[in-house]
């Protein structure tokens, strides 16, 4: 059972000192200036480790993003006033939650904001890789297209194929909702099965064993959080279990997949293609992925909508305001203390 050592904070009797690590939507930054004593990152240059530590020594509230790795040693160097890390985004694997809890630093996030946006990008890969969309775009741009022929750029149809969803949380379910409209048969792997009514709604079948799901699916899409239990969960052994000609879509986290094994499977032709929005060493993308004709390489844009980024920023503000007023923020991250 998840617990938290944080107590409800005391009301802060002054404007909080807030430092934001990246450039946010103008409407969000404008509202922050109205409410807080805020330092904004106008250049949008990621802060180096030493700069993050310096910020944590100066502020009451730090507003980091997924690009900011904050470990236990950094938290140990934080100033006495740091009491809230109000993360911009749902994922918190870049933050040492237990170290924060030990220092009585509350952590909040912005869950549920990017569900539909990320599901839309996943569907772009689910549709685009089997239909070889990237190859078609490259053909037009190269000026080498000679016109329609009956056998050019033949892909595979979606209807009747099996989509394997790994991780059936908010985003996985949003993908299932979209995929059903394309006639895909849906199987999923999760820590536990969904309620029967939800499975019926998506016409989805639970597969307890991930290896079995990989052997059955024509397209596999990943929607898991990062962490020790999911690092390289799709490794060389598991990629070898996938059907010849299958596709892999990853809009979750880069380290879910053993990249070298994925590249070997693509280059050998075992996998037909991949749709990738995340990478293990961002912003570096392995040149072999870029060169492959049927790998859709996107620059981590799963959450990149104006609406989503603004809503996430406003959630950050709401969490800070609740904390300032001495109330428990609505999106406090509960930290497991084993």
C-alpha cells in the first residue's frame, strides 16, 4: 500500500519563491508572475546539474520537467525552504521520490492531461508503420516517385490484425478506444486485468504473460512507466518472440526497449518497422533508426499540443496555490515507503 510521510503543509504567509526550469506556455508564465515570486527560463535551455542544485537552494517551489534528473544527492543539497517540487508532467521517474519524502519535500505532478494527445501520436505509428507512410513521404520528397503502380509500397491493412497493448492505464485505454474503430483485435498486458465491463467496452482480451502477448500481436504498443521493473522489458529475447513482420510502437519511455536489439531486428527484416517518439539517450537518436526506411522517428511530441501544455501548466499553478494556502495539493504524488 502506498503511503506518504508528508503532512498537510502550513500556510505560507508570503508569495512563494518559485523557479521554473523550462520555458512554458505564455499564458502559464503570465499567471505565475501574477501569483508568485517566480524565476522563468526564457531561453528554454535545460539547466545543468549544478544549476538545478543552485535553484533548489534558493526557492520554496521547484517546477521541473521530464528533462530534469533530480537524484538523492541533489535533494540533500537543497535549501531549507524547498518544500514543494511541482512537476510539469505526469511521469516522476526522473525524481527521487523517497529522497524527497525523507527531506519532507512534497511532490506533485499533472496526471491525465496528455492522455488523448499521446494516444493520438501512438495511433499515428499504429497506422503509419504498417502502411509505410514514412517511405511514401521520403519518396515524394526525393523527387523519385514515378507514379501509381499496382505493386508499389505495399503495406498491410489494419482491420483484422491484432494490436497488443502493454500497459492499460489511461493512455493504453485511450489507444484501445481509437484502435477499435480501425477494426483491430485488441489484447493487452497489465499488472492486473481490467474490470469485465471495461474489457467489454474495448472488446479487449487480457493476456497475463507478456511473452504470450508478443507472440500473438501484429503490432505492439508500449504504455508503461519507466522504472527498475520496466527497464529493457522489451529486450532481445522478447523481440525475438514477436511475429516476423510485426511492428513496435513506443510513445512511453525510451529505456523500455533494448535499442540495440530493436535495431538488429529491424535491419534483419524480422520487424517490419517501428514508430518511436522516445529514445534512451534523448536528444540523441541512433543514426541507424533514422536511416531505416520504415521507422517513424518523432521528436518526443506525444504531449505537444497547445491545449495540453497549457492545461498542465495550470495544474502546476493549482498545486502550488493549494500548498501555499496550507492545503494538500490535488495532485500530490504518494510515495511508497517499503
